[in-house]
C-alpha cells in the first residue's frame, strides 16, 4: 500500500510540479519580463519598482517563483499573452523574482510584513504607498497557476479591485501574527531540508528520490494550510468585533513534521 501511495505521489509530482510546461519548451511564448532571472535578493530593484509604482499611481505586483516550477512558468506564459499583458501593464508595475531552490526571497516578503512565502509561484499585490499586501488571503492561490483558465487570470487580475482588509482588535492581530510567524519558521526550516533534495533532483535530470517525494509532500501539507488558517482566524476576529466581545482566538493545532522535534 505504501509503495502504491508513493507511486501515485510520484506521478502527481511529475505531472503537475516538475514536468516542463509548453511555455518551458517554447521560450518565445514568454515575455522576458515574466521569467525568473532576477534573484529575490535584489532589494534595490524591488525599491525601484516600488518608487515607479508610486510615481505612476499603480499597484505593485510581485511574483516569486523559479524556472524549475511548472506553475511559475505557466503563470509567466499567461501573463505574456498580449491582451492580459497590456492590462497588467496598465494596472501594475510587475516584478518577477527567482527564489532559487527555495533558498531566496524571505527578506523580500518580510519587507511587506509577510514572514515567508508559502508556495511557488507566490503572487503579492501591494499598495506601494503603505506597503500593505492587498491579497494576503490568496497567497497560496496561484501555486496551481497551470490549472487556471485564461478567464481565471482576467477575473483575478483585471476585474476585481484590491483593497486593504478591515482592522481587528490589536490583541487578535498580535495573536494571529505570532501564530503565522511560528508556522513560517517551520516552513523556512522545511525549505532548508527540501531545497537541497529539490536541487539534486532537478540537476540530475532523473527521477525524484523517494526521500524527496516524502518530504516535499509532507512540507506541502503544512505550508498550503497557513494562508487559509490565517483567514479563518481573521474571520473569528471579525465576528468578535461585530459582536462586541474580545476573547482570545482559538488557534489550530498542527502536526509535527518528521524532521522536527519538540515543536507545535
């Protein structure tokens, strides 16, 4: 049974995460601005983009991903389609940043008070004046970008208005931030475990190891939950605010990962 499960997981990885997309085999399909060639350590470029967004009265759209990531490449391909590209350029200053093998990008997201990125690609819509992330609830949304339709892209990036969320009680805000920071520390530590295995797999040109599949799947199970759990905590806080009460939020209890000890 375990062997069968690993086979299914391996097939899933090959089909969804790491098999080159059509865009990867046809670089002409992608605008160079939508490729992951600038390392996510380039905070000077990020500041230039912020300044440009302020000057042009646009939002800043930051994408973190990698050329190894099927969904990252697919997002770049969709952004390169002429009609969507034109509308993106009208609404946003767009920056694509390479996270390497899950080794870069933490300082970049922390610049916007987000302790980690939860997947690739991560798409952040940012108010350049306040540096607030306006789509914080959706930060895992585009990690399956290859499965989105063209209509999904237009609906998300051109049809909706991005606004700052309603405020909540300070005590609740602090409680949520502490919870998310704890989980971010775990995810970043997990990237340090999985990242070298990912590099070995991609640079070998062979099949993923059983160790990589198991650890990747385990870490994904954690990191994919955090944005949704944060949204649920905000909903608790909003409900209390509406009801005129203020008691501690009920925090979820998450399972320990196989390489962790004494946490959670």
